[in-house]
């Protein structure tokens, strides 16, 4: 075992050109701080090119590289979370997405914040449990700044906003990952909000909030379409409401019969028709009242 204070987990999927712009910065910051880094990749398209590049990048064994068949986002992260503890017994763990990079000072400053603030009560009434360096991707209503430049979610934010942080950047003491966050949830889709949102709710429901480090100045992101995301609803890789085995779910490449699809479509039409009828009745009643 090579004991370390700080471990970064960097799961990746395709997007080689994006990874080329972020991963080197994570490696450099890791080396400067005598920290550890685990990189996992389960790409499908252009896998050979991506894996060759990663192996060449790691020719000096600067990080622990895992190359695997395609597995779900949650499985990949949970695997790295457990393996990282077995290999390095870290005190603090950061998990980031592959479109985010580190700027100089990230590890030092976020570690300092976790050491100082973990478990302390925030002005919003909850204790600091999660820590993030990304202030671009937020669920919080707004962030309020402390005197030292770190910030916290406004207490008027929704639960997932006051108690969570985006999956792009999550850091916490190892004990918090194990006892409060408890990893990611493995649902039936390769990636979806079901896998990541409950981690935020567990943080909130245990009485914890999130601290955001120095207005995001220690990280950067590259604009990229995330795995599973698309602007076209009919091309979604997962259904936001129904799980994959539920006959009502619709997502890209699902083996769905014409009869089943017609049934779903008819149900939607019936609901729309019902709403229209109710609206007409309300309108007529309003007209009667006016007369």
C-alpha cells in the first residue's frame, strides 16, 4: 500500500480531444502534491486510439490506469472508490468528470478547506460535508461568500441545491464517502440522474451542505456533450421518469413493440384530451360567473 492524503478519481468515456485538454493538468497537480490518481476508461467508439493515448501518457506510471468493457457510470465510480481505498488509504477523495481539469493550487486549497470546515455548521444551518471546486454547474439558488473567499448555498435553495454538488466535481473526506454518501446508485441505465442524485440527497438528509472553493478559480471545464445527454428527447439514452424495464419507459435503442408504443401514445393523447376538457369547463364556469 502507498498511503496518500489525497486521491483523485477520473472516470472517462470517449471524448479523447476533451480528455487531452484536461487529464494532463490533473496529472501535473497530482504529482506536485505527492497525491494519487486513478483513471478509468470504458470507451466504445475509437477505443483503441483512446487506450493507446492513455497508455502512452502513463508510460512513467504517473497514475493507476483501468481499461475495461463498457460499464455504467455508477459501477465505474464505485469500483474506483473502493479500489482507491485499498491501494492508497486516502484521507480525502475527489471524483471529477473528464471535461474538468485542475489549476495549480487545487489540491492544496480544497484539502485545506476540508480540514478546516468539514463538520462545521454553515450559515445556512447545515454542516459542511461535500466540497466542490466547480461553481459553474449548480443546483443552488445562489452562492453566498464567506470572508475567506469560499462559499455556500443560500438556505432558500432546493434540497438538492443546498445539500449537493454536480457530479462534475465532488470531494469529501473518505469517511464521508463511506458513511454518508455511500457511493453511486446502480440503476438499469448506463448513465442517468438516478445514479447520481440520491448521493446528493443522502448528503442533505444527513444534515450536510456543500462548500464551493474560491469561486471556482482552481478548476476549468471544456464544453462537451456528456454521456447520455441530448437535446432531442426521442434520442435520450435513458428515461427520466421510468426505469428501463418499466413498459412505459422510452429511450434510444429500446426494443419496443409497435403495439406497446401505440398504447403509450394513446395514453398521452387521452391525458391531453382530458386536460383540454377540464380547461374548457373552467373557462365556461368563469364566463358564467362574469355574467
